[in-house]
C-alpha cells in the first residue's frame, strides 16, 4: 500500500495490519468534511491493497466526538446542494467502512459520541476502555442517523436501538458491552497491544484457512 499523507489521520501498516488513527486530538477527533473524505480515501486504498485487517482508533483522550461544531454550524447556512453533498459523503464513509473486504477493529480509546459511536458500531469488532462513553446524540439537534440506525437494529434489536436513537442518551462501556456493541473492555494502557493481538489472531485464521479444491 503506497504511503499517503493526510492532514487529519495517521496511518501505520505492518504485517498486513493497517492502523488508522483519527488525529485531531485538540478537537477530540471531531469529524470535519476533510476528515470524512480522508477516511474514505484511506479505507478505499486499504481495500485495494494487501492489507488484511484494519484497526481504527483515536489520538489523545477521545476516540471521536462526532461532527465538528464548526462544520455543524456551517450546515445551517449551507445550500440544499451542499447539504446533500454532506449527507452523501457521510453515507459513503459509513458504507465504505461497513463493506470493507477485510475485518475492522475499533479500538475505542475514549469517548465516542454521535458519529464517533457510528464509526465504532460499523466496525466488525469493538474494543473499548472502561472510561469510554457512547451516544447516538444526533436527535438532540434534530438529526436521525439513518444509515447507522439500520445496522444498529441488526446488532442489538429494534427495541434497544429505538431507546438509544430516540432518547440520544449517553451510555457507558459496561452497557455497550451488555448490549453487544462492545466485544471486549480493555484498559487504556493495554488497548493498542490487545487490538494488534486480536488483529494477529484474525490474520492467522486467514493464513490457516485450508485451500479449496
């Protein structure tokens, strides 16, 4: 996979494992249009490479705080065409993440709110630190995370999904684990190591797969 320089991401590839780090720690890795587009590029590049597993994590103390406030404020004055482009971009990001041809692991190193929870939801596996908070808070500002809601209902059932989506409440890692949104709770100082060990397990299963006739 050719190295690509990003403004809002850090990437590291080794032994078939690509780690993508959201890198706006001063803004709790909040999503901007630029970060969304760069994530799409990074994920699509991975799908066309020898990468076998993708790990998604955040820099600093948060995983992802959702849509950046500046981008959110701009939406109020955007034209209909611009708003449609915003919606198409985030839909493409989530769809690209969900349909990647290799396993994805979210290593949630801190709070994952709104779009951040969406990213964690759409990964195949989610590891999270005990202190992390989650929430589909879009309803608080009049949005419905329509694309994520479809996958959320599949994962935890319609009743639980409606409760989270329509109240927009914040919930902790223990509840996320009980609902099945988090596979493992891992202490922060062991998160990176565990995510990579898990990726190696998945990679080894691929290598051990018997050849077809």
